[in-house]
C-alpha cells in the first residue's frame, strides 16, 4: 500500500475498498483488516467421497466465492441490523455460515459447496471455474434464504453474452422491499428444470 501511495500525488490520492470510499491510507488499512478473508485450510472434517481434509491447490475459486458472499452478507446485515444485535454478533453470525463443517447450519462451508458442486459433475479436488462456483453459490443462497431462514439476499448468475446493466440492478434493488409471499409465487411459476433450490435440495437429500 505504501508503494502505491508513493506513486500518487497527495492531492490525487483516493482509497476505496469494495465500493467503500476511505478517508485516507490509515482508514483504508482499517477497512482491509476488517474485511473477511477466507483461504486454504487443512485439518477440517473429511470431504466426501475422497476424504480430502484440506483444499490446498484446488479450493481457490471456492474460497474466493465464500469471501465474496461473506462480505456481501455482512454488508447486507449491517444495513438493516436486527434489534439488539451488535456488530460483533452480526460478524460471528455470518462467520458461522462459513465454518468448514458438513453441518447444514454452515450453509456456505466448503463441504456444502462440494456437495452441491456434485450436481454440476464436480468432485472434491477438481478445480472449479468461476461459472460453476457462481452457480453453486446461487444454489446455496437460495437454499439458505428459502429453506433455512437466511437473509433476503439473491445471487444472480449471468453470462458474458447477457451482461447485467447497472440500471437494471438498481431497478430490481429499489423497486420494492423483499416479499417472501411474492417470491414464493414467482418461484411457483418459474421453470423448474433449472431451479437452484431444487439443485441444492437434491445435493442435501
């Protein structure tokens, strides 16, 4: 960070992290230290079916997806905190969803990523591309929101042929508050051959 700062004139310095503008270099450093960082681990319960107990060398895309989701969930919960829930409680709640455990409570654990990934013909030890990782993240998010009482967050996956426009995203985010009844109604009329919830449910059956 200091090397970057030295290349900029004082009046032109600008620090930003994940869309958050920082006042100065010290504020940027605090923001970096406060950001969730998930990376390779070893010694966790064995992954089925190959009994891997670490993800070194192949889990980078899954950890990146976890890290992105963890920080998004934290930002979402911080924007509308539950009554009586402080920042540290929210932080711990989010982290509990990413513990390296096969438990359904740790919905975004590497175990559940791998379990859901098998619906896309991916096995433990195989390198996930960004597309498959995004689809697995979407499926787990749907499972969390619709079946496990998780936050009202939705992951949208698109392709390079069909990019998302900023205006379209803002329109969907600000049109109305999330209504579970309406979401269920929309889900009922949606195509079911590629339903993320069905895929996630199948993985956990």
